[in-house]
C-alpha cells in the first residue's frame, strides 16, 4: 500500500481497534479513518491525525459512509466483553451479525481491496473444551459446529460471510480468531473486562481497601491462553497482507496455557501483593479449557504471538494501577 491509501478501522473507540489505529499511524500511514458508535469522549484512544467518525455500523447507510474511498477495511466493531458479559447478553452479541453483514457488503460495493474480520476462539466446538488440560484447538476444530451460545455463533456465521464473499465475488477477505487479548488501554472495570484486567483490578482493590482478598469466578482451574495487544496488532497486519490466507480463518493467540489460579499468581508476582482467594462456583466461567494451536500460523507466517504473559501483565498492571489512582483523584479514565 501507499502510505496515503485510506485505511478504515471500525470499533476504533474500543481496545483492540483503537490500538490498531495507533499501530498503523506508527507505521507511517497518513490516511486513517477510525469509526465507532460511541461519542468521542468515551473512546479509549484518540489518535492524532486520524479521521474519527461516530457511526453505528450496524446500519447499512453508515457502513457506506465509513468505507467511502477505502483501500483496506478492518472490521473490529462488535457488542462484546468478557465472560461475564457474553454469557448474560447473548441477544446483544448475536445482533452484531448486522455489523459484519452490512460492513462487508458496503466494502464490496466500494471496491475495497482487503477486508479483515475479527473473529474469536468462541467459535470452537464446546465439546472439545470440557477439560482444563485441553488439547490446543486447531482451525479445523470449529467443525462440526457447536460454538458458544450467542457470541460464538455470531462470529462463526460472520466468518461464513467472509468465506462466501471471497468464493463468489472474488473479494480478498481475512479472518483471525482472537484468543483473549489483553494490555494497556483495555477495559478493566464495569462488567465487560476480561480475566487479566479483572484480576489486576481486583488485586489493586484488595490493597486499596485493605481487604487482602479477591473473588475468583469458578474454582480457578479453568485454563486459557492470553495474547498481549502488541502481538495482536502485528498479527492482524501480517494476516491481512498474506494472500495465502484469503478467506481462511486462522488462530491469533498465544499458546502459553495457564489456569485462572496461575493467572492470579502471576498478577501477585508483578504487583508484589499476596491475596486470599475466595471462589464463586456459580459465577460465569465459560468452557473448562481453551488454548491456541499455532502450527498453522507458524507454517504460513513463520511467526506467532510470543510476549510472555508475565511481561505483558506487568505492563497491564502498571497501567490499570494508574487508571485506578486517576479515578480516585476524580480524573477521567478509560473504563
């Protein structure tokens, strides 16, 4: 691409898409359009020089405006959050199908060269995720289909749209299945946060409130892999510019599998704080285990997300601690 070709990124008021706008700005691209339905003062990051539009891209007319003159489109807009959100808001998660349905049609009609769709590891067959010692999930494990209710099915169906637009209409579409992205400028409070941010916040709260304890959803044995945000943005770029991956869903996640209990232990280590743990077996906890099989991404790109969880959590904890202190001081914070 030329550095002045227009790149459009939806969901840019949120965590990952906001970081992606900043990533492309850092690579020298000068024509960036960031789109989100939230008012600008609620955006997690505002990137200087980017055109920032407040548009609800579940509506087709707004999608047409969003992709006008675009060379590449990165669709990361969705109504989503951590397990506490997606298990209790399945209808809202399913309604995100309107976003990709309208965005991909508008992008096709606008003659967009490349279209990226952010999918999720929630598309994988839940029958394969009933044991914390899970076998890492490879791309073909999405079928036979038994995705997570609501959010997972929406993602899987939207993947099909991308596959068929490539097969029938010749559009270059790209699909990455994210595995638990975390890092600075992510949601850390309010109900949509994911486990790494939630554990950082809970440890900070335990220190501030002198309680010395935190609550863990489930029994702490459930396992996941967690990908640092810098690996995510680089991976999106590499995937979208690899023609071998047109309409081929690919894992984008770390293969470093840890339990929730281990996650808490790492947060304790980076914070220097020890806590007592209580457990809520009735809280939302998702599948028992999920990990990313990275054989395919290593074969195609000769690369995989590699930031150690401890290193990424140290940066994340430091940022959330600053946000927490800012909130106490009455300053505006990200979430």
